[in-house]
C-alpha cells in the first residue's frame, strides 16, 4: 500500500467519525468544565471589582481568566513569576494595582500581599546610565 493510499484511508470519513466518536464524551466533559469555570470567574470578578467604571470591567475579567490559565499551567514560584508579568502588563494598560492584587489573592491563596503604601514599582533600568547616577 502506498503512502497516498494510507493517508487517504486515514482521513476517510468513516475513520474520522470513529476517532471522533471515541473522544467525543471526553471532549464535551472537558469543554463543559472549562466553560463553567470561566463563567464562575466572570461572576466572581464582577463582585470583586464592584464600582469600577464599566468600560474597565472586561479587562479585569480577562485578567482573571489569564490567572486561571496560568494556574492550570504553572505551580509555585513559576506561577508567582508569571502572575507578576501579568500584573505589569495590566498595570501598564491602566488597571488599578490594588484591584489586580485583590483578584490575584482571591485566586492564588499564597500570593504575597501588596505592601502597605506601595502603589507603584520602580524600574531600576530608568536609573541606568552615567548621566543619571553620577
């Protein structure tokens, strides 16, 4: 049997249907779980950030869904590093650092609290160069 014949047999309708039917139950269960989790996140975020301008609400929800994605992919310090990157991204886009921290602490229990009185991060690369430190 030639390669072309083997490939044609592999992608035939009957074979594809058999493979799909064998996996369908698992795929539906997996999608249902993920969809339920994402709906739950939307509801929780709306409760956590009550009072923010309605135009910012979708961005906080997206932030919560990104945390969900990172939580499913990473653990321990790697997760904390990834959350710090997300934090920088959304702060740069204008979201409130205190609310971002509140959302992170809601979804990641061991996330370190935001120090009192610190509302910004200093990028020390801004201090690099002979003319600034001299």
